[in-house]
């Protein structure tokens, strides 16, 4: 059974900024002739690692909403400067936009059951440009807040 991870995307204001950050890191690695993998370092390895690796994704909270996810390809054992063990979430290259779900800030990462995960946006909305003339409803952030309040 698949389980996901949810985490704050600290210091990032938008999906575009996250994409640019990962693109810059990829370019730096390529300039040095190194292979690039997007790895998010964390202190603890998930105990439910088998479930995470069974199709799990890292859901990023950006500005109070789950906005995007990346597939977790594998979990690597890493070591810090003092020799302590860390875990590296090796992420797939694609940023998949999701429906916005309001989330309160929390420290570290949490498990996210598949039934509670934000659904992916349809393919035609993956570009992320919201034009009010193309939609009947409210802007995505407002719709997510209304949904969270049970009003939509």
C-alpha cells in the first residue's frame, strides 16, 4: 500500500522558483561533469520505507498549500560531516502540479496516506497559468480555502 511524504518547501515562494532552483543545481552539476539527481536530505529515514517506495511522492507545501509533488525514486543513506547517518529522498525530475490543499506549517516531514493526498491537476492545467476568463470558479487559492471550510 502506497504512502506519501509531505513537507514544507522552506524558502520557496512558488512552483516556478522550485523548478528554477532544481534547474540551477542540475546545470551546476553538469558544468562540473557530475551526474545530477534531485536529493532532499533529511535527518530520519522513513520507517515505512517499503510503502513510500511503492509509488510514493514528496508533496511540497508552498505558501500554505500543497501545490506540487515529485515522485520518490529511492531512499539513499547519507552521512553528514560528523559521520552521522541521514536519509536522502531521491526525487524524480518532474514537478507534478496538484489541486491546492491548505496545510498548516509543521516541522520536518510527515506521512501522507494516499487517500488524503491532493489529486494531480488535469494535463491541460499542468502549465499552471490561471486565467479568470478560462474558468467559472474562483482563483485556486480561494477555492482551496473555501473547500477547507466546507463551503465549496
